């Protein structure tokens, strides 16, 4: 097997989708009476709300209330609870392929996305009409989130993973079997569409996020901040911390890709060889023809008749050996192959048989 790692950029799409979904949650689910909403800092929110009045030819300076603003924090860090080496491309990134499902898979190539979990925070500013609305939302916040510091999983948030063009156009190459071909993405949900952060058409793979949030604090302010103009006499701020997994890199696994420059043990096999020696032999010469091993199968016979086994590999030559009580290998068994299914005849009950497939170079 060969493994290659590719870094992923544009993870801002994942965080952007998370913040956008959280704002929609507060506007539609948490309190459907909000008339305006934005993702920005407090000062920028004031400017956006005032611009809204100007764009809609409002004569009054009063911003439609209630309004809500979500302010993300720029402080993001690794979640120490899941800080494993396989989550990092330059450490043990290749191991992550055993923990995630591939986004692409065929008989030669698999591509796995590896995610890392990050922690951060954001603040929700609520500009309210009255002390009554302020009190209602203060109580609803404690009730909905189960008080402070209680983790809560958010429903699936739809977003996408940016797939670099080098990955989309990746070519599988096997110079031993003389195979070279491009990947077939037609059976995957990948699409070629505009990506807002680049303003260009990119290859996008849809995915879903499952963030965890918890309410960490509530604060109130009955006076607008100086220099920004009056928005509301009653403002409620909710502070949150979150955990979210976003894609960091891709692992490409192929059955053969890299040319290895080294000395390879070449030998012929006699009938008295040990099974350990058999597994060491990867190339051999038979009748002046050079063969490379493509597969080794071990099967235990359960009766004295015959057994079938699917080879599922490329081969030109088959060897069959029985592992005897002395851990020796003996050849000379009858077999036939039909539609890549090997049938071994005249086997001995409860004996292990070793089938080796060889491909001529």
C-alpha cells in the first residue's frame, strides 16, 4: 500500500456555515420575533443596522427591534481532549484513514478526509424593546440551554469541503501491472460550483457538521455604548463556547504507486520451505520468466472434498501448498479456475492451504 497526504485550505467555509447556522437558529428557533440579524462585531452591527434604515428609506432613526448580532471570537485553539498525533499531517496523519469513511473509493484508490476538533467562542448581542422582553429572553436562555456550562449538540449543519484540483485530477499509476488511469468521481456527490471565498468555480464535496455549544455567561446593559448612537435601552449578551470538527487534510491510499529503489529478495521455492519463508518471497523466476507476487491467501479445509475461494487479483500463475503438522509446505494439488474462483480438489480435512498468485512482468 502507498499513502499520500494532501493539506486542505478554505476551512473558513466550515466555520462560516457554523456561524451562519447559529444566527439562523437565534432568529428563527430561539426567538422568532427578531426583525434584524447580522454576524459582526458590536460596532459593525450598529453600522449595519443604520445602513438598513438608509437602504429602506426609513425616516426614523429607531432601528427595528428586537435585533440580534452574533460576534465570533478570533481566538480558536485545538481541543486538548482529542489532541492525537494522527490528526496532524506532519506527525502520524496516515493512521487517520482507519477512523474515517472514504469520500472516494474504487478497486485501486481510497481517499479519506481527516478532521481535527477546534474550540472557540462567540457572543450573541440581543437588542430588545422592553424590560419585559429582556426578562423573558434571560429566562428562556437559561431554560433552553440547561443553565450554564451544559454541552449541547447542534443538529447537522450542511456545508462543503473544498477538494483541490490536484486531487480531482489525480492519476493512479502502477508500472508493475502497466496501469494508468484517472479517478472517476461520477458516483460521488462532488460538484463544480461557485465558492464565495474565492469567487471562482471550485470542486466542492458536501458534508455535515455536528458542533457542540454551551452557554457560559449572561450579561445585561441598559445603556448603549458611547459614540455609537442609541440602539436599545435593553441589551442582553449571551456568551458561548463551542467545539467543532473541520477537515484538515486528505489521505490517499493506493494498492501500488511508489517506485521503491531497494534490493529485493528473489528466489525459487522448494517443497520443504517454511511458511514464513514463503511470505518473504515477493518475486521469483520460473522457466526464465520473471513473476511478482500479487496475493497470498490462507484457507482451512473443513472436509475431504474441495473448497472454493475468490482470487480477486491479477495473476498468470498459481501455486498451492498445504501447511503440514511440521509447518512444512507440500505442493501437487489439483485445482481449476472458473470466473476468477479457484476450486482446490482432493483436500484434507482441517488442513490449512496457502494459495499464492503470481503476475508475469
